């Protein structure tokens, strides 16, 4: 397993902030967010950089938390099997972390756990 830690810091104007994990191949098992000093209710959008696939998108995250992003399985006929979920598989890509409404010169840490 690998742990990729990324601290995302907004600029002095409080504009949106973006940062990235290194490129990796594997399954995303968990994403942990540690609140440092973002303003109340920041919004997070985590996507795979090359494909644009959403990994985690949530608004108003006001406390440290952990998420286990998953994707639906499909049956052999292409229909979704809503009862079964799997980790998101990544092939030579990186996670893009966008923070909105974080405040001026504020930061938070994201940890992406990959198997």
C-alpha cells in the first residue's frame, strides 16, 4: 500500500486552490481530509487528472473526515449491479484536488491511500 499526502493551500486572495498526488497505479481505498485552518464549509472536488473521472465531490466539509470512494460493478449484460461496489482503479494517473471557498492563505491536508 501507498500513502500520498498532499497539503492544499489557498493564495492570499482566497482563490480556489489545486494540487496533485504523484502519478500511481492501483486502487484508491480511502481518502482522509485533515482540517487545518480552512474557513468554514469548504468545497472539495477530487478527480483523476487525465480522465476527469470523479473520485470525491462534496460541499461544506467543515471537519476532518475520511471517505472510501467506490464505483458500481456491472453485470455481463452491461447493467449496473447496485448491490456491489468496488474501489476506483487507477492506471498511471494522479488525483487532482480542488478546494473552493477555503479562505485566504488557508490549508488542509489530504491523504490518498492506494493498494
